C-alpha cells in the first residue's frame, strides 16, 4: 500500500491519509441529500437520483485515487445540478431523459478534448477574466436559486406587466385558470415577510451554517442539514412520515428504471430529431463542457499547486507534454469519464469538489485518502429511505453559502477596466438573471468580441472564442425567429 500510493515520496502516512479521507467525506456528505432535492424537480425519482449520485461519486473518487493518485473526491456539482434542472429542463424544455443524454455527451466530448489535448487550446483561447466571470457567475446563479428556494425573495407582478397568460396574450380573462404567466421587466422583487414557517426554518438553518463555518467546524454543511431538518419537525415543516416503498430495495428498483435512460429512445434517441432542439442541445453541450473544464482545472490547480500535490514538473507537463503523463492530466481524464458515467447512471455532471480542500488541509496527499472517502460515500446508501424527509428549507442555506464561496472568483477581475468589466459583468449577471449558465457565457463572449472590435484589437480574439461565439449567436437568431 505504501509503495502503490508512494506515501514516503509524498511525505505522508497511512494514518494521516485515513483521517484526511474521513474529513473529506464528512465535508461532502450533504451533497447526496441536495442532489435529489434539485434534480427531483425534473421528474426523476428522488431515490434513484440519490443512489446514482452515490454510485458516480464512489466510481469517480476511487478512479481518481487509483489512477491519478491524488486526494480529490468527485460528486455531482451544485452548479451543474442547477443548470440541469432550471436551464436544460425548465428553461429549454428538454425531458429529464434528454437532459441525462446531454450530460453523457458532455462527458464524451470532454473525453475527446482531454485525450487529444484540445483542452489546452480551449484553456489558452478563453481569457482569464472570462473564466473567472464564469466561475463567479455560477456562484451568483446558485446563490440566487438558494434565496428563491428558501423563500427569502418574493415577486410582485402587477396586471399591466403581464404579457401572456397560459401562452396567450393576457386580456384580463382566464385568470382563474392560471398555468403559466410571462411578465416583462416590471416584475418587482421584495424581501419575504418571514412569517412562513418554512422561510423561518431556512433562516435558522442559514444562521446555524454561518456560525459553524465561521468557527471552522468540520462537517459544517452536514451538521446544518441534519440540525435544520430536526428543528423543522416541531415547526411542522419537516415531513417525518416515510412513504411506503422507500426501502433500500425500492431505491435500487427505482434506479433500475433510470439507469441507462440517457442512451435509450427517450434520451439520446430523441435528442436530435428536431433541428431547433438539436441546435439547442449542441449549444448546451458546448456550454456545459466549457464550464466543467474550467471548474475542474480551477479546482485542481487552486488546491494542488498551493499544497505541493502538483509539482512544477506536473504543471509543466500538463501545459506542454503530448501524453497523459502528469497527475493533472490523469485527474482530468478521471473527471471527464466520471461525467459520462453520471449521464448513464442518472445524475448531473460531476466535478472535482472544492470540499476536497478540507481533506488536503487535514494532510491528504495521495489517492489513499480517496479510498477512505469512497467507502464513506458507499455507506450513505443506508440513508436512501430518508431522502424525502429533508425539506428544501434545510438545503437552501447550503446553496446560498456555496454560491457565495464560488463568487470569490470575482476578485480576479479588474472591474475598474471597462474592457474587462463589461464582458465579465454580462457573463456573471446574465447567468443568474436569465437562469442559464449557457446564456451567461454567450452574453460574455459576444460582449468581449464587441469590446475588442471597438478598440481595434481583433488580433486578440482567439479562433476558439470566435467559433464558440458564432454557435451562440446562431442559437439566439434561431430563438428570435421562432
């Protein structure tokens, strides 16, 4: 074991790796309850999503530990969970089966890009400020979703601002049979009155989370999730009634009806039958692939370089070698294969979790810590019957704080320089306010090109950026003409 994981070479011990692996597990366990809360809204059975996330996390984390020998755990990413539900399914109108097919194709595309080293051209072709804006924008998007799910924000829609009702022009009639309302920019957000038990519970949970995080308590997210769920019992928010047919056996039966749907007739088989839907799917695959690539590289470099897990030789090999020789190369290979498996298993895109930093801080330096973390993930299966018990008021505070933490990327942007600030602003703000990561990236890229052309700096526009922006622009034109 010591020789396989090169413990001496990495200046660590078996005991330290085990303790660090447990630390990472405790820090990440909350994600398995958050995943079905968000993805379950699309119609995917929540127990199936719960088990799918565990299977994928175990697979990816073990793969990362054994193949790359680095202590980075993988699981479905929060930003991509939100993207899957609120953009791909609710926004673009794809079914959950088609959305899973898109996740699978994102993984396949990323595998090809990674193995052919096309990622190097993409990473170099996208300006650092836009990469930072994408990361921070996802944080803003996730926080906004958390605030809405918690009920902290309400929206006032005056009759004169209603454009359509149930898909038809609004005349004031039919208001008693409302299904959907499209309003213009006259919608006014307002702060909740905090007189609803669910909203109060979410506020209590958020305060608990802030205190625990500020005090640097290990497992703060998991503790908050459990504590808020328990506090919600006397408040009448937590549903303590476990539904019949929610045993571990039924959970696996439910997974059987979801596993592989991405590759079936309702998944990839129906994704490209309509030209408009096909173009939208291609744009989505590009956007998700870019986001996942930047997220993975950012996490790996951010944690790995600071702690010495990736040496200077590793970084140099990643930037210039043609093979899969460095730890970072192998880690990215794992990340992409795991996302492809996620689509097949029945969950959203995976990512290398930033929470791995807790294990690294506890001393993890090799893949041995990942083995311990993966065992912890597998043991989470016993909690499958409790998935429906956790209220959204208990998960919303986690979304808010995770989003806030992700917004740290904004510090890398020179906001005083309009040449940088304009495209960065449109990238990040459009992600949240258009409820779409794809549209945020598109707005930022197009604005970047406009700014550079206005300054006569066409030579600073990379072919990669121009090609991606062209795809986005074509998609906007198609949507406008529909």
